[in-house]
């Protein structure tokens, strides 16, 4: 048998075919690990228990299921727009939609809600679907509340000490964590899986409980004590004495190590000017530039820290001397980063202008350190701030959306800068005057539904009942801010028209029936392909299985929400995948009938079937795009899954099926009787 054959499309070596086949097998294995992490994790736990290798577990997250499969709540509201001018109706309704979506995502913790607006005759309706929500009354209560707009000022309330009883309770709790840490280590030492101990004991603010305690690769800067331990032990090691890092006790397990990203150390001296981000200076841009140029003539690497303490306008520079420590690429604004990384060690560059002002930058040293993958059980100390509210932060002023008449997008007459204008009623005018009067040079935060949407700085007391919020706004950002302010100030009343609770058992029943229908359809197609096309049909079965694995992998990695309509789209896409194989196999028979050799006929069948496969898939893909663009709800879900299936079908038909056929049919000689292809020989 020859080492290579030469089809119409060019020379294909056996080595290249085998390489592609191995890549396909690796892709299938990866897909199965993504789809079935539970099975993989059981194997990992067994290996870790036997060999103590410390192999990390795979994230065990299921598929995102829609309302019809998972169960939940379906609510329909009608917006009462009678008191709103016709020109503001659409934006006001959209503002309420935005508020509701933020409420259900934050307050109810729904990861994949669907909140959309629709118009029925002259009325506007808001449709809310909440998969997984079991308490419909709680959802209705939260959605029905008026959006809350609040103005807050810096909290300068003096601190207080703990009472004797509070301090006693605090000390007793923290002391009890020592025993808890010993119990956790004991469980680990007798073979209890790490992730089980994490779920039972850990109190980690970084939410590593969700992934078995894995902190990922840590640096010395972020976790100095944990890093110091990890660099002295081998992979799979547990620390038998809990490490106190000041925040709590850490029981650690080292998973692995790698070389970290390059870092650079630098200091800077900042001179800001009026209009720069976060700047309270009254200096003009020209004055700031002249000042920093003057400082540059006097500064050097030895006195840089002292000059930064004396002249830098950066908050905290008087203490830090402008020292930024080590940082990686991507952690600074582009202008600053480019200046640092493009300069030589132990040099001063600048002035460099950013949105914060002008900088002189002292580039110090660069380094590349190892980083260590560590998992931990974390027992957090209770802090004083858990009992006594911390000072600082923000406090209410009494000014809220109740006193705001309207917000609108405007532009500065002199600079053309986009800004948002606020207009208050009489009560709001008085309150706003008092607030701005006592906060000149300070910031006043604007909160919507408990989240800050703008934190402007007060330059002077404002007595006229109007104000502007300016910054680096685009038109879109300014419109969004105005919309949110108006939704807080002038909420559109909504009336609940209907509510429906989709029971979880109904969703599970729908999912089970859909799965059975899809499996039955897939099996029937496979049986037909095997009976009619014989060996190519058997090969297409493997291709269809890989097609299914790839689709499910994409659905899980991209977080596609599966609904009944989406499953229907997936089943339909299976038909598209089979259709591509049918076109190739029928063309193969025709080429064999024309007297071509088996290998030449196989290659020619793919080349000549490609235009038909391409056109059929492209037209279906265009239809899917149109449905996504103009459709909504279930229609979009159907279209997304169908479109994904069409793209995967192109890959499996052109790459996977072709590679498998090259590998298998390449084993047969040219004179072999080809009953397995439905013909007696390749030349008859």
C-alpha cells in the first residue's frame, strides 16, 4: 500500500489524516469532560485519594434551562402611561424594564431572567420570566416597588469602640475557630475530599466555596503568607498548621505552579488640573503642565519619593511617596502603561498625560516570579466592623427621586461636552442647596436601587434647583444615565395583569419528553443511515455523535439557555447534519459508477457536494440570524440553537466525516468488492 494518495484536491498524507483524527478524538474527550463533569470528578477524586496528586476538580455546573424546562414564574405587567407625554412614553417604559431587570438579577438572584417590553394596541406591557423562582409573591412584591433614587454624602460619623460584652463575644468566636481549623484538617487527613471540607467549613469572601476552595494562581502581592508557604512545598501538600493571615485561618493545599506574568515596579508624581478625573484642583491644564515641567528639572531617582510626597496631587502620596509597587500589563491606563513598559530600568519619564492629569514616572525594576495554584479552607475572623458599622462610606441626605422633576441630556455651550442636567422641585432645591453647600470640594453620590450610578464632585454651592453631571460621557451613556434617573424620579406605574407559576415537575416532565424525542429521532436517523449507506452510514453515526457532543459543549461553555423551542431547533439541526452526509454519500456512489477509484471518488464526492452543502447551510443560517434579530423569547431561543447547530454541522460534515472516511476507506484496496457501499466494485 502506498504511503500517500493524490485526490483531486491535492496530496493527503496518512500522517496528516491520523493527526486530524487524534485532534478530533481529543476534541471529543474535552467535550465529554465539559458535558459530564460529575463523572470526571469522581475519577479525579479516586486518583487524588489513591495517589494524593492534588488534581483540581472540574467546575460542576449544569446547563442553563429556561422557564419551560426549569419551572419558575411568568408575569405580565401593563405600564400606566396616561400621565406621561407621548414623546417620553417609550423611554420611560424602557427605563422601568431596566429597573425590573436589575431588581430580579440582584434582589432575586436570577441569573438568566427575561424581561422585555411589547406593545398591544395602545398599551405597553412588560413580560417577566424568572426561571427557578419559587416564591412568586416575593417576586411580585420586589418588582412592584417604586425605583429608589437617592443622593448620598460622605459619612463622617465618628467611630465608637466595642462595648465590653461585644468584645467578649468577638474574642470568644475567633478563639473557637482554632478548634474548627483542627477539625477541618482532621477530616482532610482521613480522606474526606477537599471540596467537601470546603463546603462544610469555609467562610471565604472570595466565593471559592463554589469551586472547591480553589484560589487559582496566587501572587506574593495578593497573598503574601500563603505564597510564602506554597513556594516551600510540593504539589499535593496540605499544611497541618493553619496559617493566620490576619483575616482568618487558612488550611491550604498546593495544586501546581507556573511562571507568572512579567511585572514592573514604578512610582509616579501626579499634577492634576480642573476637569481631570478625580481632581479637586483649581489649576488649569496649562498651569499643571508648566508646574510638572518645572519639577522635572529638579527631580531625580534619589529624591523622587520626597518630591512626590511634597507636590503630588494623588490622594495618599504624602505617605506613599507615589510608590505603586509591582503591577502587570493591563492594570494601568494605556498611556501610563505604555510609558512604563517602553522605558528603561531606573529612569524617569514624562510628563505623561492621562485622564487623571500629568505624571512623572520613575521606572524601577522588572521581574518575573513563579505563581502557585492553591486551594484553601478559610475560617474568617469576625471583625469589629461586623458589629460596629464602619465610618466613612456614604450616608443618606434626605434628597431622593421624590424631589427630582426631570433629568435630560444636554451639552456644554462652551466645550460641547455631553452632560446630564437635573431639575429639582422646591423641596429638592432647598435640600440640594444645603447638601452642596456643606460638601464643596467633596463628592456626592447618586444611587439608583442601591447601586451608585454617578459620583460627581461638588465645585460650589448650587442654589438654583438645577445641576449638571459631567464626565467622560458618550451620548449613549448619558442617555442611559438620564433614563435611569427619570425612572427613579418619575416611575411608570405598573399593573399586574397575569401571573403564572410553572411547576418544576412540569418543566422536568417537558425536559424528559424532549430528551426522549430527541434521542428517538437521533437513533432512527442513525439506523436509516446504517441500513441504506452501510459502512459510510456507520461512519456518519460517529460523526453525528461527535456533532451532538460539540453542540452540547458549546451550549454549556457559552451559557446558552435551553428551552423547549431551543431543543426543537437542535433536533432540526441534526437533520441538517444528516443532509450533508447524504449529499456526500450519494455523490460518492455517482463517482464510483463513473469508474473512478475508491480514494479518488471519495475526495471528489466531498468537493462536488460542497456547493450544495454550503448553500443549504448558509440559507438556514441567514434565516436564524433574521429570527434572532427580529424575533423575541422562544423564537430567539429556537434560532440561536439552530444557528449554532448549522455552524457545527458544517464543521462535522467537512472535517470530521471526511477525516474518518479517509482513515477507514484508506484501509481498503482498489480492487475490493464494495458491497459495503451498495455497489459490487468501484468500477462498475
